């Protein structure tokens, strides 16, 4: 993939991410559900991660640009989960 193609794909993926964000934040159903939860006395933080996988339509094998995700727990994982107020333990 050429650098120009790569930049074009990155731009399109950013646009997709913005569209998904807008769809969620502008949704009356989502707003109503959040309002119902907040009326019960709870604060809601929605956190979403959008992962995209872009493959050519040709029969080319996908090219990995980063190593696969590890299932090993790291200090970054710990800090991220603490930020989300989640406990990562096998206890």
C-alpha cells in the first residue's frame, strides 16, 4: 500500500469513527436510556472502542502492521482498568 493510499484509508476510518460517535450521541434512544438510568440515581460514563480491519477485496493476505494483542496483563492494563473502575484479578 502506498503512503497516499494509507493516508486516504486513515482519513476514511477517522470519518467512520466520527459517524459512529455521532450516531450514538445523537440517538434519542440512547439519550432516553441514559436519562432513565440517571433518574435512578446513577451516573453513566459510556466508553467505546472502535476497532477497524481494512482488507482489500482482492485475494491478498492481510498485512499486520502491529503485533497481535497479547492476553498477558501489563501495568498499562492495570492502569486502564483502574481508570474504568474495574478490578482485574482472578480472586
